[in-house]
């Protein structure tokens, strides 16, 4: 996480937050702002972290998922389910930014884990 934070802050000139523990999500996070793009750097917090398995398979790190902001998460979920896109949970939950989020099944999104976040 320190190496990636340095890359975005010191090399690319991004605004980078302090490292924040989010025990309810099992991660530490650093938020990176690059103009109209926001990145979230994640590091496992505890043995049950949802990203621990990803990092075991990808020792150097990499992209875990993308997040798409939507105006109304429930309407977006209804629309996607009508298009046979599965979700990874029955209901949205509160994400790292304090907003409702829902993850879509990677097998329905060309192998990419997609997170929806309400604006």
C-alpha cells in the first residue's frame, strides 16, 4: 500500500488520503483523487479480509474491482437483474464512503468484479 500510495502521490501528483482502517469491511483504504477519477487502494485488515485471497493469487497486487456511481442504486439493481446480471448479496450495504453499494457477479461482467455506489 505504501508503494502504491507513493506512486499516485509523489509520481502522478494525485491528492491522496491517509490510510484509514475499515474493520467492518476487513480492509485498510487510501483514497486517491486524479481529476475526474477516484481510486481506492486496499490492504487486508484481519484474516477474513475479502481481498486477502486476491492478494494470495496476485502477489504484486493489481486491480481488484471497478466502481460505477449510479443515481439510484435500487433502480440500477432492478434494471441489471432484468438483464440477468447477478448480484453478490441480496441487498445493498453501506460501503467505504458511507453510501449504499452493491457488487455484481464477475461472471456476468466479463470477469470483472463491478461495484455500484449510489451518488
